[in-house]
């Protein structure tokens, strides 16, 4: 690595950026949904000029109709069906020159099935789910990270795809299948997938490829370098893939178990800690929307945090996400007369509650006074033993103390009676003008809060100095309910996507993208390193943050030697280029045998078999150690026994 003063000159290529990108937190093979690129505070269409307030879209998926396949997919022979099988989103379409060049289906790779439903029945898949949040606890995915492991759920996804495309899958699917898989996909996973395709659907042939390699070759210009370094970041994982002379160097591939899924979970945890009053409203779907449209990658993370400490910078760049709320809580629909009447009703109920409290207090004091008078009568009758015993029970020391308590309780009882009589007179006077409604006694149960609050209203009902009741003026509340339901996004906009560069932010003991790139490059000699950095290619839904390319260039600038050059290129469409690349490969190899696994190959060589091609994994067959035949073992053991018995001297 170069020293502090060793800085290199960066030669970057011009990358194509479409006006509208389909964005998602997909994984390698898992990219996201369609949406616009994040808007800046100056050009966002839904934002107020000064307040930076945004509303959640809370988009719902629209169920896919059953499409009629075009005639070109059957004549003169069935054309291949391209499936980009991502852990975030699946993309399915035809590889046919006469068909649409875009995938016909895009849906989330999740299923929801109630617990009481039979196997394979009552399940909802993909866009049929609509909104995911009400069914979040029922959602199931066939993927573990980016590897399909649950073939029962994978079969539901394939059934959904074939049904919506109008492919009859009852007898067999007579179209060749091109399917994307994870980098260095385990043989067991490929074996189960091949078994599902050949045994369940009866496909004629299938081809497996890596999504990021398809995207790499789709964006490769003519006469350009066939070597490069692919940085593929998606929903579950991030991969660093070196490509040498057009083939993947699988031995030096590295994976980081972080992607858009972990960023969304981290952002949800940050906002729930910041706004504990809105736990239920801070959902994963809304966090993904914030990541897609409001987050960005800081070129220098520490320097960007220092900028956010400035109040002016914070006020100009903070994004306020407006949560849904009901304006009826403000009481703005009530007229002044209705508010006055409601106030009067509350005052009458408080009067009645106060009268009940005084009656209960009078009853308790009267019972205690009667008991004390009974003890005093014992003293007057000369029953000293019972009198002293009663004094001990009352926790008193002398007859004088008893007499003092009797006087105090007598005065208190008389005062309470006078207050009750005065309150009844006030209520009768009030009834002459307005007849109050009969209070609901069940709602007037005495609580500790009500008793304590009565001390504040005691001057209103003072019987000694009655005053004429003043008209109650309505006061508009100063509390802004709309602002209370806003989420202020400050440093959270950069903290969540930063985890792929600094996994330690969420407690992961992994290397970030920059350290992993450095580690991969150090495994090659300088000549190959120079060839790799001349074509650093970014793909996957998780590289679509604004500032991602600048951050990678800055990291390469720091790690490369002095006066060395490098080029960083971003895929023209990081989400869909994998499907486009697989479609291009299918059109080019439609009538060739290269890369296609036929049913004969499956039956002869097993489900884990893979025919390699330019965008595929490296096939490493299972090597089973050869066992020694039992006959030879028996012969060898008999010879050893014969030799030992024939020469006992050597044995000694």
C-alpha cells in the first residue's frame, strides 16, 4: 500500500446512466424493485421548498395477470426461458428476438401460507401478496442468504412464473431454462435444482450462470478488456469477483455477508431507538423505501459526519419522512359552541365526582368518630381494662390524646356536611338554566389520578366564597400533530449504507469492500493487478446509492501505487443487466451445445453436474475415495498370515 503522500491519478470511464433506474437491495442474483433514483433536496417533486418533508409511498404490488405467450416463442421451436432467480426479486422473460426485450415478470421471491393450509395449497406468491407488512410473520423465502435451500418454496415460485407466462406446466415445460445461481454455488443446491427442473417439470435442457458475470458481459464494449474486477452487492451478500481473460477465477473470489437486507434492518433499529413512540409504523418496507430514495454513500464518512454537526447543514439536508396520521385528533372539526358545551359537561362531571368523594370522606370520618366516642364511653362507665386495651389498638397513649382526636374529627365532619349542602344548592341553581345529563356511574369510578386532580379544581367549587362562573375561552392546542408523526433523517442517511464499508458498525467481524478488494488484489502479481483495476465493474441493486462510484474511486486511490491508473464502471442498469446478459447469452447459444445440460447429462453425471461457459461457475466434481475391494483385502490378509506362520523366527 502506498504511503500517506502517495496518491495516484484516477482515470475513470464514462458510464451510462439511464434517466430511470430500477432500484432494489438485491443480493448477488437478488436485485430490487422499480423506482426512481434518489432525489436531491432541490429537485424532489414531492418536497416542500423549505421543510424537506416527504411522504411514504407505501406502494402495493399489483397482481400479475396471466399473459398470453407470443407466437414467436413456439415457432419454429420452443425458445429459452430466462429466470434471474434472486433472493430479493425474481425476473422472468423470454429469450426471443420477436418478443419483448424486457422481462415479463418481476416479483418478490417470497411466499406466504397460513399454518392450517395443506401442502402446496392456499399459498400466495410474489405480487399476489400486495402489501408485505400485514403478512410479515407469514413470509417464507426459499433462500438462505443467496443460495436456494427450500425446494418446496422454490417450486411455488416456478409455478407462479410458468402460470403467469401462460406456459402449460402440467405435463412438462418444453422450453429450455436459463437460471442464475450464486457464486460458487454448493453442489447440493444445484443438484436439488436440477432434480426439480428435470424430474418435476421435465425441461429439455438447462443452463446455469452467475448473474454478475451476465451483467459484466452485457456491459462489455466491443474490443474492450476481458479481464476485470467485479464488485457485486445486493440484498444478502457482496462479492468481489476477479475475471481473468474472460473466465472467473473462483479460487480468489471473496464474499461479504452484508447487503441491502442488513442495511434495512440496521436503519429500522436506529429509527426505532430514536422514535420509540412509532415502533409499529417503522416497518422494513418503509426502511427499504428510505434506502432506495433517500440514502447515499459518503465519499469520506468521518468528514461527512462533521458536516452534519453544523445546524445549517443539518437544516438544509435533513429529510423529514411524514408518517400517516388522523387529523381528527386535533378536534378541528368542532365548533366553538360544541367545544363550550363539552367543557360544561366536563365541569359538571367533575362536580359530581367531587360530591361523591366528599360523601365517601364523610362516611369514613363518621365511622371513625363513632368508634372514638365508643371508647370514650368506656372511660366514663369506669371499664378501665377495656378502655386501655382499646387505646392500645388505636395506637394512643392517653385520654387527652383521644379527646383531641374526637374534637378534630367532629370539626371535620361538620365542615364536610356544610360543603355537601352548599354543593347541592349550587347544582340546583345550575339545573334551573340547563339540565345536565345523567352521568354514567361506571365511567366515574374513583381513581388515584382523579382524586389528585381534584385539588386543582377545588377553588372552582369553593362554597365559602361562591363566585359567578366566568365564560370559558377555547384555547387552540400548540401541539403540532403532523410534526410529531415525522421521522427526521440526518446521519441515518449515510450510516445505514456505510455498513458494507464498515461492518463493525453493526458488530460484524468482517472486512469491508475496500479491505476485501485490497486482499484480492494482493493475491496477484503487479501485472495482473494493473489489468484488473483497469476495469472495476460495479453491479447489483446495492451499488445504486449516489456516491458509490466516487467512494470506490477514493478507496482505490488510497490503495494503489503512486502514478498508477484505474477505471471504475457502473452497470447501465445494475438491477436488470443480469437478465439482459442471460438473454443475450441465450440468443447467441440457442443452437449450440456449449453450456447446456441435457436430460441425458443429468441422468448420466448427476444433478450437480455443470457445463461450463463464459458466465458460469467452475465445475468441481465430487471426488469419492476409491475403496479397496474386499477380495484383494482378504488375499492380502491371508498372505500376511501365511508369512507369519511360515517363519516364526522372524516373528520372534
